[in-house]
C-alpha cells in the first residue's frame, strides 16, 4: 500500500504475463519511467488514483477482475490498453491523456466512466465493447478520436463532450440510448 503523500518511482516497471492476486494501490505516485503490465491479470481492485505516468503506460491485453481506478491520473506519454479486459468497473474520470491513447479492442464488462477526461492527442476506441453503462460526459477530445465498430450494449452518455477535430463513429452498434 502506497498512500497519500506523493512518492516518486525512478525505475521502470515491467510485469508481463503475470497474475497479481491481491489489491494494488498506487495512488499519488509519479512513475518517472515506463510502466508495463502487458498480459498481466489483476485479481482484485487496482487503484492508480492521482498517479502521474511520466513514461509510457502499457496495459496491453491486461485483465482486470476487480474495479480499475484511474481517477485523475495523468498519462504524459503514449498509453495503451489494447485488447484489455475490464471485468468490473473502469474509472478514468478526470484523467488526462497528453499523448496518444489506445483503447482499441478493449472489453468493458460492467461499466466505463471517462467523465471530464481530457484526450489531447489521437485516441482510438475502435472495436471496443461496452457491455455495461458507458460515460463520456464532459470529456474533451482535442485531436482525432475513433469509435469505429464499437458495440454499446447499454446506455452511453456524451453529454457536453467536446470534439475539437475529427470524430469517427462508423459501424457503431448500440442497443441502448446514446
């Protein structure tokens, strides 16, 4: 458990194709270098609240069985959740993505919340599946954003979202209200 006082981690972190069995709490940390959890399974809740990722953050093909919390996280470099699976809630409210953000092929099983998130570079949600509630209220997309071939199984909210450049919603399937 790393708590409420800002901590700086200078070393890169790479944990690939592993299982983390217990809760993971990394709130209020500055990761100076890259952090990689490629193909890693998180069995319990994961908290990255208020974290700053100074280097790239890679969660490709990661599986989150508990809640994944990234409230107010700052992603300073490219971020990738390519084909990640969120078994419970994914919380990215007020997160800032300063570079490209990839959520392509991601599955959100319970719900996904990106309320007031800021996407400053190209963002990709192509072929993502939202099986539960999806929220993008007051999110800001500065550069291009793709929601091509996305499946929204329930309600999705884009209330007061800002799309400053191109936004693609080609071949979207929605069973709930948008």
